[in-house]
C-alpha cells in the first residue's frame, strides 16, 4: 500500500522537484500540502505549490498556507538562492485553484484524523507549521507515523558555518518537533549536497517538448546567485528526502542523539553526538536534553539520482 504523506514545504527550486517526485511515485499517497514562509514569502510559496501541482496534473491535492514567519524572529528571504519568485524565474501560468480556506494547521489536523493509518509528515522547510500543530494538538502525535525532515547537518552548515538553513530559520520550531515524541528521520546536508544531475541532462530536459520535463530541466539548471561564478550544482535537494521514503536502502543511517542549539553563533546548529563512549559531560552532569533521531549519513548518490529521474519523467 502507498505510504500516506503530508508534505510541508516552502516551495523553492528543490521543494518543487520534491513535489514532482512525490506525486509521481506510486508508493506515495500525498494527502495534502501545507506551506510555510522560508525560501520565499508565504503567498509566493502557496502560489508556487499550486503551479507545480498543475504541472504535475495533481490539482486534486489540497494546499494550505500556514505560518508567515518563524516562532521568534522575522522571516529572512532566500531569494539569493531560489530567485525572487522562489522558482528561479521559471514562467508558469497562475493556477486557477485557491488554497484551503482554513489554513495549514486545520488541513493537517483534518487529514490526520481522516486517515485510516498513521501518516508520515515530510518537512522540507522550516518546521514552524509542525511545531504549531504539535503544540496546539498534542493528541495527534499517535496519528503520525514519523517525521522525515530535510534539515540539519552532522557536519558543516550552509546558513552559517554550523547551521543548515531550514533549522536555522526557525530553531525553536525544530527543537519543539524533536521534543514531541514522534520518531524523526533527519535528511541533512551530509547527504543533501551529494545527489545531483549532470548539466547535460538538465539542458536536454529544459529543451524537451513535454512540459514536466522542461520544468525539471529548468529547476535543475537554476544557478545560485550567491555562488561567485553562478556555478551549476544540479542538486535534487529536498527531493532526496522524499526518495528516502521509497528507497531507504540507498541511505546509510544511524540512530544518534541530536539537539538544536538556540543561542549564540551556533544558533540553529543540529549537534549530532557520534561518540561511542560517554564523555565528560555525562560524568559531570552537564549532558542536557538530547533526542534519538535516525540520521542519514551516507547515500548512493548515483542510484538516487536515477530513481528521481525515472520517477518524475515516467521513464
């Protein structure tokens, strides 16, 4: 049976790729999509999500707007990464659809209550919506199979030297999610930065007659403006977290204690404790609060890239 999933997105370039993969794969049943400010402002995120679903011929999937800002701070634009429109300047017709009128939290709650089996939440964005849901409706936690989130890192960051963007954008929300008791799976920068599609393939797809192939090629070919030479990366990005749902064998994971730092320069860092023996913090009572998380550390990048292309292109 397909895995029932709710996607939580801030639809920029790689969220769009993730949505296209999720709705195309037969083993994933996308019940709905909640949107949050992150890569772009909320209204832009909602518009982008509806347009991408139209491209995917999946306009029956409900979409709702959620948090316009992090729990504690003002929103911060990622236009330097995803472009002013969040989708790298791609030209897509506006959707004729309207978002769900009751908002993201109400939509997620109704979908969880209506599902006959626990639902997997896939967070590809700052986790503000999830934190609000879990704080407002803690009774829903048993209805959540697990939370798969693209975020964090066991090593270096990208928003700062130590913090990854999604967690850095709303560290309090990420901390609340880890503290919820729902099993969590972290697809962080350790694997995110390794799965890519060649430039030749992206350029070929961008020239195809098929609309979906053209969109995929354009999104893969988007150049990050903050790079000194606007170099090509071809990362499938967030889509890798969704690939992990159907091909977990492509990743090596470890259950490790994880915490989110909430202060100082390290604010937003996900500290992953990879020690095999207890340290001085254990012996001297300064361990603090940690949560066991399944952390993706290695990936078969070539096979995952192949899975992504085969699925979104229907090959």
